């Protein structure tokens, strides 16, 4: 399983990055599961809506995990976030998606 961690990216950047990554995966014949992690709450609405328009990509599971102080400190120390980005953010949304490109689908259907 591949991990795509958006860390402290917020709207609209988070969705832009996800669209680009999924588009690249599909056009590059990637097949498999991807775990997307984000603190952006609007992804609960936006990601399923977007994926409904993309062939051969499905959400397998969506959950959330507690955003630990260690993770927060790591993001700030590495310049991936500033403290203000994380105010009132207590969790990370986790989406597990499956991508099956057309080439894979054709091979398995024969």
C-alpha cells in the first residue's frame, strides 16, 4: 500500500494535490491501494464526490486517527506546518482507496 500524507495541507491545496496524484496514478497504470491522510475536513465531502467521477477508483475505507503532539511537533520542526495551521485540529482523516487501471481490468477479465 502506498501512503499519500497531505500533512497540514488545507483547502484548496489538499484537493488539488489529491486530484493530481490520482490522475498520475491512473494514467501511469498504477494498480493497488493508496492511503490518503489529511487534516482537511472538507475531504469528507469532496473526495467521495471527486472519486465518483473517476473510473476504476473506489474508496475502500474512511476513518480518522488522533493527531498526536509528536506529529504536530514534527511537522512544525520540518517546516511542513506552522502552529496556526493546527489550531483546533485534533484528528487526521484516513482514506484507503483502490485504483485499478483499465489495462489491469482488461488483463483480469480474459
